[in-house]
């Protein structure tokens, strides 16, 4: 097993609580926590249900505080053994249930703990049912010389996953039903169920107060403490070899047979691996198999008025929704590399329904309001995603279906659309930006402060613009249309793109024609002028850029967003929102950027093994932070500590994509 930890990790609180696990249901719901069992984030819980898939994510079941009573063979046998722990407002961790974790590993995406109580071993698994807001928690007594009685206090809640709850005047209805309890926390709340195949459940009502969320404290959040409702006492006695399954669900009648439910999850995940291996025509190494499974965790259903089976991509766990930019950048790696082109096609069709003024949305808000369109690059990435899909499938029909929308996109960008996005007729380059709006992927904003505004003609936006025009010319020919106009415009952009080159620096300006002139900051954005299929720079300049980025921006876990030589560089990501967002694109390293760097290196040097060697260190990172997945960001300074989301779609996607481009394709 690739992710397999003993007491050297599980028994040490600092190492066990920094490693997090994630299970998902494919409709936006999830469960997550730490190996140690501590709640360290507001986003930790056993059931965070997507009540308006893929959003409306609501914490329902926070945790189970388990205690074992076992008549074993040691002198202290028969005593109650706590298997849980909590960090309280004082900072005290009590009890210390992690001391009884003998072993932790992943079975696919399923986290598995083995607790040692005297000579007994108790296994615990957590997984979700695909397509349902249903979490399974299964316990199995795998070794013992007598019965073990397990008690668990169910701590529940009902709040948006971005918030926290303090003791209030809720009067929950907790009613017995067949096999368990029905819970409605307040009059306007969606009911949910705690059920079991064999355990007894007794209704309770008591507030457990002052849980300290240590990661939220580190992130400088105001709400770092939370209260939960003790809603049920669960009790069961297990004989050696027996198991019990606890089910938390918004469904009234979920499957209570834990073994069959787990078999469904295992079969689902094995089919994902089989499809990827069939597509790539090879047996995948363990790290790649886990990345294939990690990829699926971001793919969600997004029903629309036109398509009840629409799809999208969650940008990252635990707090992001589906973002247009992230979705289109991640689409090739998450769906095409893994042999799921039908998912890619569904995503492309879904987003086509939201095109407005030649733009796809930047973000779908959590509460379901109107999509936000503050992005200059998401739509251009959409066109690249369609190109990648067609290159992988040869599906001319989808290109024909979407072609009218693509021509509309180009026309809006030529004549001008939102946020002062327009083509400069003089050089053919795209200009974008206005005061107070963040439009590129470097989009941090605190109140009215746009940290990295990049108003003007950003280097990667115009690489994407050139790429899009070349794509349109190719699609026009494919469909029997006249692509000469797109070709001519692309040639004009290519000439204009030469303005980005700064001979003295040996790399490109980051932004041209900004309010303060040209921006010569060394950032990774210029790599897209090399890594995209259609690139506008001559070979010598491409090599100079790759070398400059390698020397100044490359880290073991991705690329820095700004050179350490820059006076505004910030190498540590932490503190309150202003400090974190102030560092977000001012030096923080991004895992996903290893993708364009590897592609650019391959383009320049033509050595697949050497190119992928820059991404290989991320395989080690799979055992840290989000176990089995890849993080969003890292400190720009060594040792490049992981920060932000512990599972990020485009980080996973780009490693998958460039692995296919280099290792699998060589």
C-alpha cells in the first residue's frame, strides 16, 4: 500500500493532524478530517451534504466520539478506552485517542484506521455512496479474544460549510425510526438520518462547546471555535470478526448493508483505474492510480435547465466551488488522460449554456446566485479545452455543435466585452482590466484591494488569445468554413506578441501597456507562450524563458508566482486574510504550474524524462497534507510547506496531463 502509516506518524499528534483525508460523492458533498481524528478546520466533518448539487454544502454530522470497552488479556482490560480526541479552547487535546491508532492507510480513496485496544484490533473505514449525500462509517473487530463494546457520541450540526456554530436556541427534533434516528435541527432545516444495520441509537440533546479549530486559528480567521450538538448515543457489542456500519444520510432509506455498499464503492473506483489504464494502454504505477482516483473527486454533476446530467469540476477541497478557469485548465488531465471523454464533453456543453457576452463564468457562487464573469482567461481556456478534447477524440460533431458559440466568443473579444476586455486594433493584443476588478488567475482581492491587478495586456492572456485564434482557423477548415480571417488575425497577434520580449532581461514582460507602463516582474505566466499548442515566440526566446523560470521560480512542488529577487516577494503564506492574500500571487508556489513548466521544457529541450523529472517530487507530496491528492499552494521559501486547499483539481490534473505527455507518451 502506497499510503500506509504506523505509529511513527499516527501516534505523533503533530504529524497525524497535518495529514488530512477526503472522500466525495460526485455531487459536491464530501467528508474530510485528519488522521489524528481532530477537527482542525470548519470544513471537517463526516457528512457535508450538497443540498443544492454541486453546492449548498452543509455540515450535518461533525464526528463520532468513540469509546471501546474490551475484556482483554492485559491488567487494565475492561476499562473504557477513548478512540477519539478533541482540541479545546484552552489548547488542550483531550482525550488522546490517536495514541491507540496502530495503523492508517488508504484503500483507494477510503481512509482506514486500525485501533489497538489491549490485544484487540478494531478497523474503521469511511466512504461515501456515489451520487448520494450518504456517508458510511464501518467498524470491524478483526482480532480479539472476546467481545468489544463500542459506544459513540454523534455530534451533529446544521450550517453552511464556510461558517461555524455557537450554542443557540435550536430545538432539534430527534425521533426514532426503523434502524436509527431522524434528525431535524430546526424548522427550516433539511432532515437527515443516522442509521445502522445493528447498533442501538438513543436520542440525546446536549451542546458540546469550545472545540478549537487550529488551522482556522493559523489562517487568522475570526471564528476559530465551534459548538456541536450531542444528538445520539450509539452502542453495539461486536464479537471477533463482526462488523457494524453507521450510515449518515439525507436519504430516508439508504442501503444499510455496509459490505455491499463498500463493494459498490470499490467497484466504482476499480472501473476508474481500468478505464485509465485501457486508455493509456499500460499498467499504471501506484502513484498514478491514486491520481486517477483523486481526479474523480473533483468531477461533479451540475444539473441545468437544459441538461439534468450536466457536469462540472470542483476547483479544490475543502472550500472551493466550481470555477470556470480551474475547470477548463483541469479538464484535459482529469478527464482526457483518465479515459473519460464523455465527462469532458458534458462539461464543455454545460459551460456553453452559461456563455454571456462572449464569456464563460468565473465562478458559481455557493448560494446559487447568478454566475460571476470576472475573468479574462477562463473563456480562452475553454477554447483550449475544446481543442484538447477534439485532439483526443476526433469528435467533429461536438466542434460543429459549439462552433457558433466560439465565433461569438471571438467577436465579443474583438469588439469589446465586460471589464474593458477588448482587442487593440493596432497590435491585435487583448487588453483587459479596470480599477477594482481582478481578471487573471492572479485574482486575490481583499475588500477593495486587488493585490495583483495586472491591468493592461497580460502575457499569458495574449498567448491564450493567439492560441484561440489558431484553434478557430483549424476548426473553420475542419467544418468547411473559411478560416483565413482567423489566420490573418493570428499572424497579426504573433507580430504584436514580439513586444513582450525584453532583450535585457532575457524573458518577457508580464504585462504591457499598464497604467504604469510595462511590468517587468519575473513571473511564470510567460511559460504559456511556450506550453500551449500554438506558441508565438521563436525558439531562442523560448529557451531563455524556460531557463530563467527554472533558475528563479522552480521549487520542489511547483513554481513561485514571483521571483525571490523581486522586492515585493513574500515567501511565507499565512496569517489573516490580508496577509495570506497579499502573498497568494506574490511568491507563493503553485503546484499546477509544474504542468506548463514541464510542457515548456519538453518543447525546448525535447527530453521527456528530463522534463518530467521536475514534476516527480510531487509524488512524495501525495503522502502529506491531503493524503492521496495534491495541494493547491506551498510556501515560496524552503521547505515549501503545503498551504491552502489540501486537494486541488488543477494540481492533480496537470501532473496527470504531463505524465501522459512525457512518460506515457515516450
